[in-house]
């Protein structure tokens, strides 16, 4: 279905994207509204995330044991989950720098490498120990999925990592990495938005950030009011989604198809 | 920093508009940005190769544990690049490395997943708590519902399996999808508005 935008002939909606666009604008609006509220001093209280609290414990444990912390921001390119993973890498780099532990970051996507290097370097700089930053701590392994898995598994076994943090988008290598971390005796914290990999992480890791928790974790960890505001905006967006689901389900049961028709536009 | 943030925002808006609308102007801009992305990715590949070579050359120089693996990696990397450059990436010699070595190794790793799942499942399915008992019970029902022998044991196993997958599991999956999609948009807003700028080298 093609529709003119505001009666203007410059652009028309792509197939079945009319309602998606309206929802997208509404969700962005909710997030921006709550960010502005937070900017004006109305900072929302966000619950703690268990997996997030465990990161400091994991880094502390690695420091005491004199063994490195392994971090993977996932195997995706620059998507939302990878950005969330890089946001958390910033937190981990600061903690590692503060404790004086060793950090190994393994990378699959070349485009993520320079960003991860910058994030880790910035983390060390923020902790006031930029000179302790080791350029070899961020390692490109391979763009091939299972070559990346094999290389990372080898590093985890050889270096006997004490903490294994996997936060980002993961595919079938999730179970390989998590089981290797378990065999190395590492405390494991994982998070992904890929639902087919969540069961593997749940069965093998100590803490798991499921779906949106991954996206919220960086904001919660930073305690930055604007980032916390964006999380509160997500809650408004969820209320909108739930309202659509409930009203749509009830209406469909009464034979009213207005909501389902609207969703398909 | 401000210029970098502005570029990110403008390019993102163009790509978002390209996704939702049909417009020749937007399409031209969007496709140009995508082409630039490919060029940047190619440069990133060069940086990644430098990172890989530097780390493994140091390992060889310092004769670290299993340094011989690093030597093999460097030899394969250089020889494959050489074959590609001089004989072409469609030559039989170039394809030999893919078809004869890389693909079988990848398939081997993939096949190993079954064993890793078995060892993970062995730990997870121990009925020590209410949660793990529920996981074990549901796992058994779903497995029996999928296997032909399940229907022979009890005809209702496939029906129960279908209900478990289509109702409680599907509800959880949709909740995960909706939450993750909204969370992804929130991350996008944070990145594009410059609130999250760690990737640009800006610390908190």
C-alpha cells in the first residue's frame, strides 16, 4: 500500500510501513520526552540489574586471581546490540583499569575493531591510567563465524580467563564460548537480544541480560540522568505496545478488525 | 566531536527515511551512504589485518605458548592474500583454501555444537531447584512431542508440545522481541543525540 505523506507527492510510504512509521515516531517521542524530563531534573529510579552488579565482582575476582577478563561485544556489525555491548565495554574498561586487571577483547567484525579500541582507551583515560592501556588487549580474531569462535576459545583456554563477559549480538558460537568459559572456571555474564541464543546463555552462564536488559544495562551502569531518562521512555513505549496488544486482542475476539487492519497498513 | 555527531545524525535520518519511504532523492542519498559504508568497511578490514599481524608477530618473537599456531596463521594469511592478488579470487588455488580447508573446519566447529549442548544440558537439566525441574519437565515434553516415539507413548505429547511452543513460549518470545526492539530504538536515540558517545572517544 502506498500513501502520500501529508498530501505531498515528494515521498510515498513503502509497502506496509505507514503504521510502523507512526509507531516509530511515537516511540522516539516517548524516549525524547523522558530524556527532556530527566534533563529538567526529573530523574527516574531504575531497578538494578543483577548481571550488571556482578560485573564488578567478576573484575575484582579476576584481579585477585591474577587472570584476565575476556570481553566479547558479539559478532554483529554496528547494530543496536553491538552498540549496547560497546557501551558496557566502556564500563568494564574503566573497572579493569581501576583494579589493574588484564583485559582481552575479542572482535569478529573489522568495523567494530577501531571503535572497541577507542572505547577501551577512553575507559583507561577516564580511570586516570591511560599509560596502562595495552594496544594488544583488543584483538581482531576473524570475520569467519567459527574461526572467530575457535580463536576466542583458544584464547580463553590458554589465558585461563577468570571472567568471561559476552554482551552483544551472538549466533551459534554462543554455546561454544560459554562452555569454554565454564571449563576455564570463569564467572560468566552474558547478554543478547537474539532470542534463539538466550537459552544457551541461561544454561551456561552465571548471569544473563535478556533482550532489553542488554540495552538498558549501559545506561543503568553509567547513572547518567539522560540515559536513565531514555530507559523510562522505553517503559512508555511498552505501555503503548501492550495497549495495542490488549485492545487488538479484545477487538479481534468481538470480530472487530480495525486494529489488525491498522497494523497491516 | 560535534561534526562527527552531526554526520551520524544526518546519515541516520536519511537511512531511516529510506526504510520508510519510497523516494528517488532519498534512495540516491541512502545508496551513496551505503556505498561509503562499504569503503569504510574495507579500510576497517585493513586495520583488522594490521592488528592481527602485529599481535601474532609479537607472539612469535616472544615465543609465547603455542606460538607455532601464530606462525601458521601468518603463513596462511600471506599465502592466501598472495594467491588472491596474483591468481585472482576465482582461481582454483584460491578456492582450494576455502573449499578444502576453511569450509570443512567451519562445518567441524558447527558439528561440535551438539556435544557442547549436551554437556550444557546435562548441567542445566539437573532437577535441583523448582526452576530447573520445570525446565527439565518442559524440555522432556517438547522433545517427546517432536520425536515420533513420543506419539507412540502418548498421543497427546505432540498436542502438549504444540501448546507449550505456541502459547507460553511464544508469549515470552514476543515480549523479548517487543522489549528488544524498543530498547534498540532507545539506544539509537542515545547514540544519535550524542548522549552516548563512548564510540567516538568521549568519556563520561
